[in-house]
């Protein structure tokens, strides 16, 4: 699927391997409902969320490293995209990203996501960015130029003590929420993706998130078989129980839906 060089480019956090790679395709056809293509500027993810479903594909990719321990930057992706753009039908619906985070810390150095945005602003595109990082604020100047753009922040929980157990290396919740608020104030359409749904502080969701989103999406723990042990270790196995899911969704529907569209995906 991709090839990577063995040259380590920058001094990564202990245990994180950062390398350059090359990709054959920039715009990858997808079956994700609502999208024609996905763009993943990186292979792997420095955030290494413990529940991440992407780690399921490591064997398929032929990668024999633990999820969260590598980031391969597709350094030729902007050039590929530039060549593919004239050959695709527009307008197209694009999600960035589905198998990594487009605003990993390494994006400060490689600037792949930014270069993708520079190219895509030249075509009629319905673009959705999904991230856990406030680094997206770096690109506000470009984002405001897209007439059809939504920026989504993934938030499995808004309780820091829960986040620490399952996504200890992702950006702090308060940073994501502040970035969400800033983007909304800049007139950018936003949403929050409660995924995978973990215990929430509903009061703080209503106060800090709901006024700044156009929609809230909810998804549940994917691949429960793969994640049960991790959830058990974190003392959160109950999030797989139909009873907890039913109660939590009911509470969201009663308390959040009156103020913002709420979609269970
Ligand atoms: S940020 Fe997204 S892609 Fe990265 S590990 Fe977490 S869930 Fe997976």
C-alpha cells in the first residue's frame, strides 16, 4: 500500500518512529457514507488512542509495530494530489482523515495537510476535516476560504480523567474545545464527534460545546471484541453494555437535542 524509507527525520518522543513514505494515491475512494474520497496524509498516528479501530489494519498494511509507535509522512502526497485533481470529477466530497489525524504534531514539520488545503481550495469541494488537535487553528486563513467546509473535533469524553485512561497522548480536551470555539467564531461550520462514546459531563457539554457546533454526532465503541480487555483495564467495560448505551443516548436526546442537531451514526 505504501513504501517507506528507513531514515528517521526528527527526534520523536521516546518510542515514536517518524519516517518519510511515498503514496501511490492521494484521493482514495471510500465507502464511508456521505463521502467520495478520503485523504490520509500520514500512515499511523502519534496519538495512539488505545481504542483506535485503525490498528486493526496493521497486518493488512504489513506493519509489524504497535499502533501509536510510528508516523509515516506521505511526503509526495501534495504532488500526487496536484496530478490527480484534473483527472477527477468535481465537485467531490472529501474526508480528511479517516485512518490518521491530519493535525498530528508532525504536521508542524511536514505541512502536508496545509499543502493539501492549498490545492483543494482551487476546486469545488465539499470538505470535512476530522481531528483531535487544536493545530487545525494554524490553517484558519485557508479554512475560511472554503465555501463548503466542516471541521469536526473527535471527543470520546469531555472528562479529563476518563480521557487519560484511553487516549493519554491526544491533545487536552480543553484545547480542542477552545479550538472549536475559535473556529465557530471565525464563521466555520463545526461539529463534535462523540466517538467512541464514553462517560460525559453533560453540563459542560451544554455550556462549552453545544453553542459552538452545528451538529453533534455520536458513535459507539467499534470492535468491542478487540477493545473489551482495554476497557476492562481502564475500568470502563460498562460502556459496552446496551443498558449504559441506552441511558446515555436517552440523556443526550433529552438534554442536548433541544439545542443542537444530534445524530447517532
Ligand atoms: S487520533 Fe484518531 S487515528 Fe489517531 S489514534 Fe486516535 S482515534 Fe486513531
